[in-house]
């Protein structure tokens, strides 16, 4: 079974600085998809970024980018120029090509200090 | 609808009572998921519905938990004889069939259940 691990329960960053959230996963599949979701205090889960395992190029979405290391099964999220609105719980998630549902990590609570 | 709607937003119930949580997915989304998020924990899969197929109930923690989906749209998660450990946020999500890998899920805002 696939597992997703986020080893940092909490992280903090100063406003305008850069922070990296870690995620590792375990799978025997060769093709799959990885996601980062943001959950602010409103509880509404928001898709931040998505990576296809067959693509070597790291995905980027404005200030958000990933460092995808397929051999190491690592999928970290980098947030540049952190803003107060980035404060939230961040979840890493996995789905195999033939899968029907996402498997989530435990989450990392990010605090942004002014 | 425009988004996934969950009700109630918050629910406080006494231990031993039954509760029903409702989820109204995005129109046209045939896949519907329930997850549980306990304090400080990740998202725990509960149940998955896809169209008229038999649901994947493999995540339901006990026989006190059940869910149904009527007419391929609205879903109700029922917890019987609630216990304090059932206190959590219950999240519902939906997607087009076979499109999760493409676009992930669309989530509702969840129901915070507190059992006292």
C-alpha cells in the first residue's frame, strides 16, 4: 500500500522569506501523481500544485514550486516570498495512475510571522 | 452547484446519540469521497462512491459508521451511538470519474463534529 509521510508537524517562516515543506512517499508504481493541498483556518482544502511522476521538470505555480526527486521518493514544496495568507495546514497527497483516491500525509502546520 | 456543500458546518452532540452529516457534490461529479480529520492528524479515508457501483467502504472504522448516496448525488454519512473519539472534522470531496489524477478533488468546508 502507498504511504505518504510529512515529517514536519510544524514549520514557521518570516514574511517575505522562503520555506520548504518536506514530503516522502512509498510506492511500487512507476507512474503516479503528487499533490500539495493548503487548508486555511476556514477548513476549505485548496489545491496548490500538482506533479506528474513521468515529468522530470518540477512544477511551479507563481510563488509555489516543488522539488520532485523520483528516485528518492521525495516531493517537497517551496514557498517563496512568504505572505501572511500562506499560513495554513499543508498536505501532501499521492495517487497512482490506476488509483481511485488520494492518500494524504499527516500535514504540516505553517506559521508566517510578520 | 458551484462547489461542494456540506452541512451542518458544526455539530455538537451528546455521547450515544446518532448524527447525520450531509454532502452535496458538484453537479456532474460522479465520484464522491468522505475523509475524517482528527485533531493533529492527517486525512483518514472513510468511503468512496463512484456512480452506481458498490461503494468502497474499506475505510469505515466501525459498524457504527455508514454512508449512502442517493440518486448519484447527495451523500449522507451517519454515525450511530457517537463516541468521544468520533470528534473530528468530516470532509467530503468530489471529482469527475477517472479525473482525480488530473485535477485532484474539490473539497467541501467540512463538518466539525464534537461529541460531549
